[in-house]
């Protein structure tokens, strides 16, 4: 006698019930929370560590600063009729002195022209005699901690890094929102967790009010 169920028995099995909108929302929240958390893990670590170093500028490790000053003369043709070819000047100084960062803050008057190079933890300022083309260049390079702190601020870091900061902020906001949605489905711990969140919000608000006072 065969014990294998026939086609009639298979067709008699009840069809799986469709998941409710609440269950689908919970599943989507868990999926988004998991993957956005993994994607933003390094961003969380970076901004957490640099947030601490920003809050303690007196910490000395990795904060060594070097300054050097050099002089020279630009080749003829860098300025004509009071109009400075800033691209030529910037590339000439980069090639001669290994400068980095974005060139900007240009200025020119009857006796002097100047421009600056800026990057995280780095700055170079050139002052040029418009009559002779002679220049004085001061280069300041800070340590690794200062570089990381400037990256945290987005200072002199370029459009690509600014875009990365925006994306990181959006991902972290999504992590927080999906985490809150998941919490609302946890009946056993929901009340206590919401109470802790409310207490943390009130404490943060009080500290902000005191800091601004």
C-alpha cells in the first residue's frame, strides 16, 4: 500500500495566507536597517572617533605641525597689463614646491598678488611682487589628527567629500528611522525602550539649552 499522498491531498492543502501590511512593513524595516547599518558602519566609526578628537583639541598625539617658507621668482609672462594668469602661477608653484590642495582666494593690486592652496590640515599662501615676480611662499602642514578633524568638518575637502558626507548623513538618518520602526514591533521591550529614548531626548535638549546659555 502506497503512503505517498495523491494529487487530491496536495491540492487540499490550504494556500499560504498573504502577509499583512504590518508584517511587510516590519520586514522591509529590518532589511533596510540591516543593509544601511552595514554600509554606514565605517562612516559611523570615522565620525565617532573624529567627533571625540574635535572635542579635545588639546590632545597632542598626531598633532605635529610643520611650517616652511621659501622664496623664488616666477617666469616672465605670469602677469600682463595687471591681469594675472592664475592657472600658470598655480601650476608653476605646484611643480616647484610640491604643493597640494585647491588653489583659490586670489587677489591682486598695484604692488602685490596673492593666492592660497587649501586641503584638510594643510595650507600654503603665496605673496608675489607684481613688479618683479618675486614671491614668498609659506606652507603649513598639520598632523594626522588635524587632517581627520578637517575631514569631519568637510573643510577644504572638495565636492566629492562633501557629497560623501551628505550620503553618510542620509544613511545614518535611515538607520535611525528604521531602527525606531523595528522597535515599535517589539512588544516586550517597546515601552521601556521608548521611555529611555524620551529620557535621552530630554537630557540632550537640556544640555543643548545649557550650552547655548
